[in-house]
C-alpha cells in the first residue's frame, strides 16, 4: 500500500501537459458534435439502422470523453488569475481570442459563420475572468464594510455574472461562473479544493473525473507554449469544420 502510494505521489503533471490532455479531449468532443452529430442530422434517413446505431455510439463516447476538458480549462483560468503578473493583458488576450474564435466556433459546430444562440468558451472565460476581478475587488473591502456584507456582495456579484452568461448564451453558461467561483473561493482549501470543484461539476456526468487528473498537477513546473493553446482553439474548430464539409 505504501509502495503504491509513494508511486502515485511521484506522478507530477505540469500545466502544459494537463492543457495538452484537455485540448485532445476538447478536439474529440467537438469532432463528435461538429462531424458525427451533424452527419446524423443531415443523413439520418439515409443510414441503415445498424450504421446509425454505430455512429451514435461513437458520438456518445466522443461527447462523454469531451466532458473532461472543461473543468481542466476552468481550473487553469483560476490558476492564471492568481498567478498572472498583468491581469489587464490576461483579459485583453482572452478578449482578442474570444473575437477571433467566434466564427470558427459557429462554423465548426453549426456549419454557419454566425450563430447567435451559442457563443464560444473563450468568451465565457473572459466573462468569468472579469467576474473574478470584480469579486477580488469587493474582497479588498476598500469601503470598510463588515465581512458579512462583503461576502453577500461577492455572492451577488457571482449570481449577476451567472445571469449575464445565461442571457448571452455563452458556452457552459452560468455553470462556468459557478465552477470558477468555487475554485476561486476554495483556493486555500488544499485537496478539498479539488473535491469542491468536482462537486461543482457534478451536473456533468463525467466531468468530476477531471479533478483526479488535476490532483497530480505540479504548480512548480513552469507553463510552456502559452499562446499555442489560444491558437489551438479556433484552429481545431476550423479543422472540424473542414472535415465536416468533406464528410457531410
């Protein structure tokens, strides 16, 4: 038992490795929706019952596997908020890629350059980052309010940003604000932070499994290829769109 425990404790995953895993999971997820789902919608009547069942099973697996990506990205959004040396640049970077990614997102998942009923995750994370900045500002209590009043104001702020995410039709909507807020407030809770994050994502069947991977996260390993992950998001959506065009 001790031997197995020591082996597990030696496993350390950097931010970069975990993000690569999350990107692979996200690609599988978006392939499932952008290609397989849309193929079944467009050609469902032309496929044999056996063929349709097979495609649907693969689609279900892709979507299930893909559920593990979001918690990892949400976790590192909060980590980035605490670790960034320049919050304004962080916000600006997310804003730029949120704009760049919207057309590829709409093309990749919905096959059209403009789809107003669902916005990309970069925009969701931008709103979540602004929420964290505002919540931290409230926590600094520059007005000298009592702690209960400050806590209430922070909760109201989270609810307000969650409502905004819902009204803006953002990817993961208010649920993202909830998860990010939980990870923020539980930052000093040690391992219980991961349990809190898993509980906050339990609305998604497989998402809590991501926090098993995050248990092995090593915060001392320096992140690498920062911009590559930003570029990957719109790039992989364009690839999904091109594949769907060839198949569908």
